[in-house]
């Protein structure tokens, strides 16, 4: 009984300690001095979530043969990190709950150095312990986070324990109902980051809003916040070398003229940017471009652009499960380029950084989204705080990536006053955090204005820059050919993107164009959607649903879906369906008739 009370007390203390507020996200982890903790981690599956009270985070070993300890990481099975648990072990395919991860490692302490543990993503709730000490807690399955561990690391042997829980909740973001697989676990990289005692935590280096020849930005230090500290910013290829002085909060702002080759899909130019403070030097590859709207047009570098896009989930091609690697990104975005895309909608949550950075290099414009999906607990302060944190961290990680042009606040949410207030707060946050990019949402609430005429009047359109419209003529309503008669308008003089359309087809399943689930039926949807979108005045872009089949527990139909959403233009094994060629040919036609960007 005494032992139970001790563990209960420790767990209570741990919960209190681990709820500390996360500091601002550290920028550009690939440009830092890091040590990978990826690889095999020992695990304990904890469906009753008893590990917190049992003290799993202590990684306790019996002192003698009499002591009762009811877990043993060293004797337990392992999972690969990064990776989801669902596809690594068949018994965990549908599992929702807690899994405890443990990793032992060696570290040599160095004077005047700080150390942080950085995790690319853990779905959904993560509690982090180093050598039995609680160092932090994070909620949200798709955004990165870091915690300082300098004082709890030992010189020599150490262990890191992480409790990961993918348990769904009605006040979470996303909430209980989604249409993708709830992959659990440590799904992205885990690294230790070494920094000087005072270091460059974050920076913003982009073209000043409304300018193509002025760079405006800031650098944020972490550590000694004495004012009047010099920070240097250099872009050698552009002949730029400037400095700025920090204020009392450790922030240095600067503004400098620049003659730059602008980033575009045709020529995704990136510059080596060097930021330095004392001994801390960070290099980054940054592109410079402008993005704005003019009436119903989207302007890239001052010129109208049509977004030839595709939507995709963060689903690994061929092997299945959560995508995370450079190779996954190369395959997925390579398929998008083959399709003829200059744009990808990364649905319905922030994707891994490998995809964003590769899009930067490949010249693919990006729509990045937080998982405010379908219905959320709109009145819950906790849900709003969670959504705001995910938006903040999505922007913080990628605010120097030229490829990202759209921050999306939500997908297919109901028209409701509480939802309006919720999303208005997110829109205000997005504009404050990043005044240079555009804000959008994917909507599906329209009003009919007579037979076959539809008007997008969703009230959130008032505070968006670009309107996303999801519509599924030929699949969830009507027949494919019905799309030919439909006309679409908007109550707002703003750019409109058809952000979803499509239908399911199992690869290799054939029939006539009237037979559902066949490649022919899916291709017919795309043929008639092509006819429809040509008539939409001032349409700014498309991102059909979607590039590749992905797992969904809502799709059980045996022999056809088998727990996959089959709306992909490619199967999950990378096999091309007939609709792939239909969209590819349409994009070639559009590309041949569009003027080149200057």
C-alpha cells in the first residue's frame, strides 16, 4: 500500500511538472547540431493507462529478488521510431490508447552548452521524461515541440521515456470523428539539439509585405536577454550582409534592400542564408516571393497564377502507415509533379517537414492545414487553445518556406455562431503571426440559387483571403454527368479554389461508366468535373481528392475499400487509375494556355 501511495504521489507530481508551458518552437532543426534518437525503442502497451500511477517513467529495476516491479522495458518488444504502431504490429492496427516508449542512450556533457529534446510529432498526447524527471507535455498529433533537458541529463548513461496516447476526445483537435486513420505513436524524428548558452531560437527572413526588393525580418535569441546584442544576417549570393541589435526581449529586427531572383514553380530559387550570433551560426535555404490577391485572382510575384493542384494525406506509399521520410516525400511529390501540378493541398493537418522542404526545392506551392475538421467543441476554451497552439506551431516551423502560400484554418465545418467566433480567432492569430501569406478554409455549405446554380455564402468567407469549396457531384450526390449543368458563384469577390471533388475506384476494377467503384466511373467524374470547372468565372485553382488511396476506419466495404478511402488517382501501391490520365491531360492543356510568370 505504501508503495502504491508513493507511486501515486510521484505520478501526481509528474503530471504537475509536465504541464509546463512549451516555449516558442526552435526553428530550422535540420540546420542545428543534433544527435538522432531514432531507431528501436522498447515499448509497453498500456490500454488502461495505469503506467502513470505505476511509475513507468522511472524505468525502475528491482533492487533485489523480493521487490515487486510489474514492467520491464529491457525485456519488452520494440517499435521503430519514427513510425506509427498501427502498421508495425498487426495487433495494434485498430488500437487507441497509451503506449510507453523507452530509449537508452549515452551523452557526454559539455560546459556552456544547453541541450533540448525535439520531437517532430507524437500522436496525440505526449508526456516526456528524462532519467525519471518530467520535462514536458504536448497535445496535438502533427506539430513539433521541444523541451530543454540540460539539467536532467547525466554525463554517461541516460534514458528517455515517452507516453504516447492517440485516444480520441470530444474536446480535442481533431475531435472524435475524422475520415483518416488514427495512427498512434512517435511518428516523426526524435533528436537531441545542442546549443550555446545563448542561441538563435527563431528567425523570420522574408520579403517585406508588398515589396519585391526589400527583405524585412527578425531574429529571436534565447538565453541572455541583455539588450544591444549584435546579430548578423548574410545572403552571400545576393551580396547582402547586415546586422541588427537586440532589444530587452532578445529580438533584433532588420530591413534591408535586396535584388533577388524570385522563387516560382518554374524556377524555385533558394538562397543560402547565414544567421549568426557569437559562436551560434545557423544556415538555411530560403526562397523569396510575394503572394497576394486581387479580386478573384491569386498573384504570385505580382502575376496571376492558376493553381493546378492535388490533395494528399500524409500516407506512406507502398509500405503503408504514416509517411515521414525524405523518400516518402520524394515519391508523393514526384507523383504530383508527374500529374502536372504546381500546387499541393496537404490535408488535413500539418505534414512532416521533409514534404515542405522538398516542395520548396521542387517548386510546388503548398496549402498547409490544421485539423479543425468537421465538428469541434466550439464552446470549449481548451479546444480553442489547442487549435491556436497547433496553428502557432505550424506557422513557426514553416514561416521561412517560400512554397507555403496558404494557411488553412478548417475543413467542412458546420455553419454555427460559435464556430464563426472560433475560426475568427484563428484568422486573427494567423494574420498576426504571418501577415505575408494568405488564409483559407475548405467549405462545403452552399445555397441553391435556382436549378443547378449554387452560391458559396459561408460567413467565414468574410475573413478569409481565398475560398476553398469541397463538392462531390457524381459521388455523394447526382451522377457524374450532372456536373456539366452546375454553375458556381460566390458571395465574395475573392479567389475560389475547388478544394475537393472525386469518387472511389478500386484499382483494376472495371465496368462501364455507370458502374460505381470502377476506374471508368471515377474517370467519368473527372471528365465531367473538367467540363464544369471550365465554366466557373475567375476560378483560381483546383486540388481534387486525391493523389493516393489512404486508410480510413470509415471505409469497411469488403473487396473494394477494405478500410481504405479509394478516391486516390493512384492506389496505395502506386498503381495509376484511369482518372490519373484524365487530370494529367487537363493540367497539360491548362499549362499550355497559361502565360509564363515573370
